[in-house]
C-alpha cells in the first residue's frame, strides 16, 4: 500500500496565474499610456520603476483578489481551476505573495518615482480590494465600482510623467472608466449563470431579459466615445487622433447597438467583448502617438 503523496507543489506557472497576467498587463499598459501621453523628459530609470511598480501592484491585487474570492471561485465553472480553489497554491502563500507585491510596489514608486504616483497606486489597491471585491457580494453597482478602480492606472502613469494630473489625464481616466462598463457587461452576460450560482447581485443576474444590460452597455459606450473626442475639442490632441477615435468609436457603438437586439444577444455579447479588446489599444496608441509625434 502506497502513501498519499499529498498535494502537488505549486510551480512558477501556478504563481504566475495567480497574478492574472493578462488582466495585470492591461493595467500596466494603461499606466504606460498615461506616462507617455504626458510627453515626459527622457528618464529610463523612472520608466523602469513605473513599469515594475505597476506590474507588482497589479499582480499583488490579483493575488489578493483571488485569495478573498476563493470560496466563490470554487463554485463557479469558469474559475474553479484557478490556483487557489484547485489546490495548486495554498491560501497562505497567495496572501503573503499578494501583500508583499503590493508593499514592494508602493515602496518602489514612493522612493523612485513620486508621492502622487504612489497615492494613485494605493487608491487602486484600496478601491479594488476593499470596495470592489466585497461589493460583488452585495451591490448591483459592483461593476461600476470596479470600473472606478480599474481607471486609476493611467493616473499612476500620468502622475509619474508630469508630477500632477492635468485635464488630459482625467479624460484618459474617463475613457478607461466608461470603456470598462460595456467590456465587463459583455463578460458578465456571457457568464451570468456562474454569477447567479454564487448569488452575485450583478445587473446581468438580475436582468433576465438582458434589455437593461444591453441598454446600460450602449449608454456607457456613447459616453465613452464622447469623452474620447474631448481631447481634440479641448485642443489637447490633433485632428488625426480625432479621426482614429471617431472611426473606432463608431465601430464600437455599432457592436453595442447589436447587443440591444433581443435575438442573438449571447453572440452579440461575445462580439462586443472582442470589440472592446480591439478598441482600447487602438485609441490609446493613437493618443500616445499623436501626443509624441504630431501634436505641437
């Protein structure tokens, strides 16, 4: 009779998955977009610190989020195989890793960048873990709260590059906020049965027809397109950026409008999600390129 070998030892990939690398990469890239949109003076050391600091913060928040939601993750089909509920990474290890990464991020940004960038990083960590994550269990507005938390990374980069946040930085914050509503509504509608199984009171769980979900997604897409065009209206970018933002926005609006139709709503949600993934980098790249190469 052989002895039970016990749980497998967690490997590097398991800990990497704990940091949600794809979602964390989005936070890092939006922070870098904010940084470069300020047209900063060349400073390789600061750039590296911003990159490492935001990466550590994003990864630490992801690990702590999974630690906090390990019970509900275990009960949802799409998350049951995550490192903690699957038993690949022990609870305590995930907690320690997340805390250390967040502390390291704050220390690095404070010591090597500036206090304002550190403050926005702290606000990101606090709003995501202390407000958004608990709100998913009791509030219909959890998606909007999460969008607020997810809109802070560009301000981290902006504060790092400029030492303050001017009008264009706040407009970039608005773009990220409004973009997240249709993006996450499309995801939540697709996985609404999973969220219903753990009694998350999200709009896609409460709205069985999907009409309110689609309407709210469309409204926020309208707000998104409007905010994305304000930089040119305020003479902060050139007309070239406005053309790109207009074309990308019209396409995104079309996808959000198709989500309004009762027939084929599940397929429309998946297409809206894919459109959101394509839209954001196009607009951010256009903004940064315009600021660095075109705008006087």
